[in-house]
């Protein structure tokens, strides 16, 4: 039973790692911010916000799409990119878990030092 729990935790960590990798790039983080604030957006509009080619922006969006952070829909000949709020919420929960673990570790250290 314990090994199954570890496998589940390891899978969750691997899943979160893909999101954090995608968010770890300055351009991709900027794209996330732009998509969060502007809603579904075309490559043309996204390219206007960055000093990059459409191909470069598309490459970054594909990394984010693989991590589940964005998805695209077709509207005629145009692709619209949109943020996946659930993936951002999952990443936030993972960071909150890590934060709580650190808080616990620091509290134990404080008690040890003071005790």
C-alpha cells in the first residue's frame, strides 16, 4: 500500500514538474500573464506583445500546451490560445503544500534549538 502511495506522489511531482518547467522561462511566464489578463488570444496578438517571431512564440506555447497550461481552439483560419486555470490552480496547491512542509520543518528546528 505504501509503495502505491509513493508511486502516486511521484506521479504528482512529475506532473507538477512539467508545469514548473514551463513557467520557469521568462517568456512563457509573460505569455501566461498575458493570457490570464487578455483571455483567448491569437498568435498575431501575442507576437505584438513580445519582441519575437511568431515561430518563437508558437514554440513557447507548444511547451506550455504539453504541460497542460494552455490549449488552442480554431476559429476559422485563426488559432486562439487560452490559459488552463485548473493547471495553474494545481501548481498553486503544490506550492502551498511545499510551503506548509517548510513551515513544519522550521517549527521543528525552532523547537529543537530552543529546547
